[in-house]
């Protein structure tokens, strides 16, 4: 049967497009696959989403996000912007990246080659686990990636994502999929550290994606959505105000902004406020409760604000009794440490006596309260003196634990600054702290009834009240994490 004139003309147009711009076949192929089965889809006999993901269709979808001219162009723009971020990023600071809605990894593939592998930490996520296996095979050459599921429509903390825990959030045509877009964007902002960046590529024109996703219910906006029209994509001109309203006061929007495709898609680079307030503390569902008694000890006066903020959070999360203290209160006397552990004296956060539950000492190392006296033996002798004093404190704590009834759990958590005890990208901010890592390892071998953990906590700077609160929040998440997580490393926010 001869083709109708309109059908023949459409076939000619498609052929001319492919011959002139072969990359457009990446757009035509998956759309044609769906259109051939449109009657069965409309009759409910075929699932359009399954058809996009089954067999060769999944490979066609990957090629679309890799090779489609609009995707490829905007992925390259995003890569150029990331190159600038990396160039300006301090060489001694890890770059923590979270990609949401990563899907087939089209944007990921464009970004990975410009990241510094020795200090990049990249978490590849999608709402569906379907894409994770393929991503692990595709990016096997990049050992700084990990792969997890993540739903931007749900609270990140119960999903295991720490508020304020990332420096860069990446999204390739994914932000607009949030059911309640403003709530989703606020969650994205909360995941970033103060001054953290959002780098997103977004389609705006529904006609560009209609042949691929128009048969999916999720392609269409809910009735009455104030930020969207018929489809879930958001108009180019709406994005800046939307991002500013949701926690990104600084932003630029770029892409093919002067070409014929200016309204079709763009790249957004936004940033949270550098002095943003710390993210909300974890919900009860996000972390276990703070059982038993906690004594948070600042080695020096400079660490007391963090000790007090940490103790306050532990108190709110169910600890039976909490105390923040200065190490000088007990010094190296086991009897005085025993009084602290038992709660025999008045505490800053409400002492309630011996509850018979587990007792945890968290020791925060810090700079000396007074500069060390000049010594002809130089800094090495001063470091030895400081380490010997710390060893005496640890010994006193261990001896005090021996005097506590064995029915109670006993834990010692050492919190250091980055010392070089861990592999790169940790930097030796406080090299003398590294020696105490070894001391605690020895203590764990000699005092087997005391559970020990070590955490390298890089402090948020500048050390304002909001920064201390953010550090306390991150520390509490680690303190209340399951014990199987040994020696986790924490890094500072920029």
C-alpha cells in the first residue's frame, strides 16, 4: 500500500534530519520504538516505562542522554562549569559530590574526567536501583564512586544522606521530576554545605521529550501546580526565581541562550548561602537513640563550644544523662574520671545519677590553651610532650572504666582533627593527633572491655556559632551510627 502524502513527507523530513545531523537518530529511535507500540500502550496492554527499559530500548535511552545534540551540548557546558569549580577548589580539601536522578549516566560521563580522583568523592544515585548495576559497569574505571538509591521526594536523612554533607549536587534533567518541586529543591539545598553548589541541566520544552515520555503519567503535572503548566518541565524563565525561593540565592543560567534552542534547555549553576544556618538536626527515624550516659570531653577550652553543642544534641536524642566537660576537670586522675563517668557531680546538661546503661566518653582533641614554651629541643619535643599528656588522659579514662560495674557498656570515642592518619584526601592539619590514633588502637587491645572508635572531624570554617552547630550535628550522626561503621571519616564544609 502506498504511503499517504503526509506520511511520505514526514519520512522525507526524518531522513533529511538524520542525513544532515546523524546524532538526531538518538532522539528518533526510542520515540519510534514507542510509537510503533502506541495502540497497545493506549489500550493498557503494554507498560511504556517497561518498554523504555527492556533490552535494546535501554541502550537507545542511554544513547539519547549521551548523544542527543541538546543533551551533548548542555553536558559539555556543565563540564566546563565543573572545571572552573575544580580549579578554584582548595587542593587540600575533598570535593564531595552527590548526583540525583543520574539514570543512564549521560551527565556523569561528561563530568567524571575533569574531577581530581585523589580527592573527589562521588555518590551516584537514582530513585530506582535499575540503573545502578549498569552505572557500576560503565564507570568501573573510577574508584571514587559509590552507588545508592535516593528519592528527592522523601526526607534524605532516613535514606542515609547527611544534611550539609555535600559540596556539589549534580542533576541531569532530574530536578523537575520532584512531585512537589519546591519541597524537593529545599531538600537539595539542605544536603549542601554552606556555600555548596548545585549544577543542573534541565529541559524546558515538553515537545522535546514528548515522543519519549509523553505516555508516562509522571510526565504530566498535577492539576493546579503553580510552578508548571501541562507537563512537569519548568519554563526557562521560572527557574531563577524558583531556586532563589528554595535556598539558592546565587545563580547563573546558561546554555544555548542565544540560539534557536534557547527555550528548550539550559544549565543552572546555583549556590547556597555561605553563612547558611545548619541543617535541621536528624529526625528520630534517621538515627538510633542516644542510649545511656554520654560524657563529651573537650581537651582544650577551644573545643568546649563543640562539646556543649554535641552534648545538647545527644540529650535531645534520648540519652539518659549527658555531660559536657573540660579535660582539665579530671586531668590524669582516674578517681576524678570515675566521678565524671558515674555522674557524681553536677553536669552542664542535667546529671541524673548512675542509670546502669552504657557509658560513652567522647574526647575532642584540640589546640593547646596556651602556646607551648620555647624549647631548645624544638617542635618535636613539644609534640612528644603533648602526646605523653594525652596518653596519660587515655590511661586515666581506661582505669576509671575498670571501676564501673561490668554490666554497663563502656565506649571511648576519640575525635581528632585531620592528621594524616587516614589516606588522601585527608591532609595533616594536626599531625600530632595521628599519634593518638595509634594510642587508642593499643588501648583497645589492652582493655578489651572498652569499645573504641576514632573519628577524624574536619571543622567547618569560619568557627562561628552556626559552624559549631553544623559540626555538632555531623558528629552526633556518627556517634549514633551503628557500631559496625568503624573509624568513619568526616570532612569539613567549605
